[in-house]
C-alpha cells in the first residue's frame, strides 16, 4: 500500500488493515473506498468494457489532462505553482481544442459528440 492508497481509503481504514493484516471481502473494500464497485465475476468483463468505452467516448485531450492533474495533486495535494501552471495550461489546451468546440456544438444540437483528440 503506497501513500496514495492511504489517502484514498482514509488513514483509519489503512491503519486497521496494516496493523491487523486482516483480509477483507469485496463489500468491505467498497465500503472503505478501496474499490469503486463490486460486481459478480460473470459480469466483470461487461462492466469493465462498458466503463472503458464510456471513458474512451470522451475527449482524449480532456481524459489525458485530467489524469495528469489528478496524478500531480495526489503527490502534491497543495496547489503549488508548478501544478497550478500545468492546470492552467491544461485548461487553455482544452478551451483551444477542436474537441471542446465539438462538445459545445453537440450539446447545443442534443447529440453525442464525435471527438478527434485535436
């Protein structure tokens, strides 16, 4: 378990697991936010691919930038100048992108956007 995991599941739950070495079931893992959802094993592939498709249907620029910002904030929770500059550059890149314009147009036309990653 790394420091990001400790912050995600909470200090109290992390201490309990680390101090006791206790194994937990899927429902307990979801309860302490170690996992987002629990599904029957026979549904795992369907649920996984559905989530992947939902993410892939979004603008690649937004997904990539969001992933980068989240990763930086997990390692540097305070918004230091470097992270802030990265975040502002990300916002500008999105606002200037064809995907952003396509997203706005699709919303106005009440249709699903067709993102190109540009």
